[in-house]
């Protein structure tokens, strides 16, 4: 505990001396003042009066330096974090471009569908019809899925030994998304129709939608369980973003398509047309959301000075350094 020092001025108004306690008597003060005289004790008292100030300055210097170092270190960490979180212009343009092309693909299907009623354009219609395979719309949907798989592969390559989720988890996510991209191109899910028909014949019931919906739903539920368990190791914003994108994708690829199968069997052409647009829009939109979320995790930077391009994972780069320890401060007694 630091003692309280009260500095009292001399008779001539110069110097000062610390009082031993606030309860000193006047006689003690006179005895102390008369024992040495002003001439002999003046310089010593002046030095004693300056010494507490000098010690205070010595105390303040390391404390100020330590505080400055802590503030500087905090500023560096905050700057790195803000730089990593803020999307660079290139990434923003990529995301806006992907979203814009998605809107154009859907708009092209809607416009050509309407124009086709007045002037038949079968070749153009086939190229942009989102309900058909092996055309521009299918290629773009497959490209978006492949882009998500590529970013997940980059996350796997950049993951360290202690990263959670680990490299194998990201490789599994990349492989699953690449499989969806292949399915979008060659319609692997249609092969499940034979399984659904056999189940229907065994049960002796009629399915209100596509035959592949029932086995596809079972696979989707299993995939969601695996995805939720896998995503538990992710940071909160990344986990919510990817699971949200998965929910949107399954909502289009499974729920809306099952509804479209019902509309097709019951000859609701207008409902089927709008449902198909909603289905493809949800699938493509989910891919754009997944790209935006993964783009905040896998960061690519370009150094304009050296011209080098570096890639890193945001949560490893923005991890704060060890806690700073303030040096001990000497107290005046």
C-alpha cells in the first residue's frame, strides 16, 4: 500500500518536506525545523521535495509505454480483423456478378416462355428453359455448385492440423457439392425413380409426385443430419450461413420439386411454370449465399507493392495474440 505524503512549504516558500503523519504536533514540527536551519537543510529538503515527482515520472513512463503497447497491439488485431471481415472489392464484384447472372437466367426463361406463345422460338426456348437438362440454365446451376466445391477445397488445403473442422471434413463437403454439380448435369437423381416405383408397387399405393421424391427425401434427411453434426465445429456465423444455404437448396430441390410433380400429374401448367422458376431460383440463390459465406472464411488478398496473392482462413488470421502482460509499476513509499 502506498503511503500518503503531504508536502509542506518552508518558511521562505521554497522546498518542502514530507510529513510523517497528519497528526504531528506543532512542537515536533518546530523541533524538526530548528535542528538543521534553513541554510544547511534547504538543498536536501529541495531534493526530497523533487524526488517524489521524479519517482512518479519513473512510474508513469513504463506504465504509459505498457498502455501504448497494449493499445497498439489491440489496434493491430482490430485492423486485421476488420480487414479480413470487410469484403474486398473483387469479391464483392464476383458475388454481384453471380447474383446478376442468376437473375438474368431466370428472367430469360420467363421472357422467352411468354414470347413463345406469340412467336414460336423452339431453339432459343430449349437453350434457356430451366425445366430441361443440358442447356444454359443447367450449366449455370452446375457452375455455381462447382464454385462452392472449389472454395471448400481451398478451405481444406488452407486448414492447419488443429483446425476444426479439419481438412478431411472440408474435403467431404467439397466432394458432396461436386456430386450435386454432376447430378445437375446428368440427372443422377432420376435414377432413384426406379427405387421409388418398386417401393410404390410393394406398398400398393400411388405417389402424388415424382417417384424419386421418397428415396430422395430419405437421402436428404441423412445428409442434413451429417451436415448439422459437421457444422457444429464451425464458427457461429459460418455455421448459420451454410446451414441456411443448405435449407434453401433442399427447399427448392426437394420440397418445391415435389410440389411441381403434383402439378405436372394434375395438368396445372401455370402452377408448374411458376413452381419451376421458384425451384431453380432457390437452388441458384442457395449457391450464391454459400459462396458469400465461404468467401468470408477463405480470404484472398493481393499485395499491390509486391504483387503477391495470398490466401488464408479468416479465423486463423484474426486470432488475437497472447494476452499482453503489463510490467510491474514501482510504488513510492
